[in-house]
């Protein structure tokens, strides 16, 4: 009953899809549901993903990765999202950090971080530390964000910088890993004066202020980090001074499409579960799948999922071709979230009263996709990006 879109995919993409599908079935589904009940993040599952090559598979082969395309990564992420959306997002965070280092890091930074981000020699968990208590969605908007600045500051010192500030809603916060911290190096230049730094979470001056308790995505640790006099060296600057905002926006385009693919996977899981339940559940002497209202909900689920996947694949193609993917990734992210929320609401309706109980995972999936909609500024920000692209003549 699974939606199969594997026809025509290259062999290396199919191979990665198969590994991700097996891992999602054997590890993510069960452990993700357990984490939702207990709130305990299964860090060991993330390390296993690294051992299988599912973390940052886009890292070039010369640095220990598989060097796969964005297309391969979104295909992989759909399978991981089918298993558990929170764990998929945590795994996808590795690809964002790796893309930033691969494209803008020095030779020393690439050698130091890329193999570990891909899982070689033990997984190094990674996070983007961009969002702040007073700076979130506007950092997503190119035309509006340039008139803003981040509150976190990186002041020059002898041989490096001192970082002070606070970051919120950080994926994998509190882990023994690496952060890509956006901080202001030129207070008068707006976001053109922001820079990115590679900072270890356990470094002196970095304090984990605790996990942010959420109703969904409970297999994913999201938290707040405080920086007080955190000293970093000049060699920890990623790219040049003032390039941080542009690097972050570039990487967040990849993040949008990876999250979109994971949402498609969760929606697919709900569709498959709804089909199975609708064929088994009988009312008025026949399976409910034969009732027009249920059949209509399933049809809308199927159509929305297929449409979202096509937009995801197109956006991945734009990234692989080196084209500006701002419009296509925004469209894919908006449509995937819309399709996922619609699919899960219809799934709950298909299951009836059981859909609102912990007996079936559909209510968890609904909470998860509602949580993922907040990422990258939410659907409204994606639509604003599309609207502004249209105004520019796209």
C-alpha cells in the first residue's frame, strides 16, 4: 500500500533509499513512538544513523561521506520522515552543517569536521544556532531581514572573538556537538555585518539552559543556549566576516527541502495507516473505505502527498543544478506542510475516536507535523517568499 515513486531513480539514490527505509522500519518507528511517550531523546539511534551513512551523506567522498546529490538526500529524508519526523529532523541537521562547511569552510575546517559530521570515527552532532528570542522569522526573509540585526555579538579579541548572546529553538541543543553560531561582528551593518562561527557546545562560556517542552516532535531535543564570553579563535570563523547571513540563508534552502521531504514521509505513513484501517474497519455492513466521505478524504490525502513530493523533487533538482532554489524550496516547504497537516487531520477523522487515542500513532504524527510547520518561519513566511519572487518577475 506504500506510495512507490522509485521508478526512474538512479541506482545510488535507490540504494540510499533502501538503507533509509530499512532503518526507519527497524529503528525509527518504534523508538520515535517510545520517545514521544517518555520525552527521552534516543541519542543512540542518531549515532546508529551515522554508522549507516545516513547523516550528512552529501559530504564529499574525500572527506568520508557518500557525496550524494540533493535528490538522493530528499529521497532518504522521506523514508526517515515515514519512520519518525523528529528523528528525521535531527538527522537532517547534520546535512545543513556539512553543506555550510563543505561550501565555505577552510581546508582545516573541512578536514576537522566533515568526516565526523558524516559519522566517521563517531558521529559529531551539529546544529544551526541562528534563531534568537527577538529574531526569528525575519531572518528568513531576504528583503526584510537585511534591515534587521542579530542580538548575539562577536567582539574581536587578540587572536579571535568573544561571543555573547542567546539562541532559542536550537535542534540538538545540549548535545556534545558543534554549533554554527550566527553573531554580529559589525553592529552598524545590519545582517550584512553578521558572521558564522564553529563553536563546540561544551566550550567554556556556552550554557545549555534546558530543553523546550513541546507537544510534538518529542524525539527531537530543542532547547536554549546562552553564550557568555565564549572565546573562539580566528580559525573558527566560517567564511569571511559579514558572510554569515548569506551562508545561513543558502543552507536554509537545503533545510527547507529536507524538512519538506520528511513531512511528505510522515504524511505517507498516515495515508498508509488510514488505508489499512479503512479496509479493516466495517460500519453498516461494509468496510468504511467504501463510504464516499472516507474515500474522498483518502483521495485528497493521496493527491496532496503526490503533489508535494513533485515540488520537493523539483527543488532538489534546482539545488543540484546550481540554480537559485529560493522559490522552489519555499513552494515545496509550504506545500509539504499543508499536505501533511491535511493528511493527518483526515487520518484522525478516518480512525474516528481511535484517531485521538494513543492506541494508534496518528495523533502523534499530527502533533509532529504541526511542530515542523513552525520551522523556517512557518508556512506564512514561505508564501511571502513566493509572493516576493512573483513581484520580482519569477
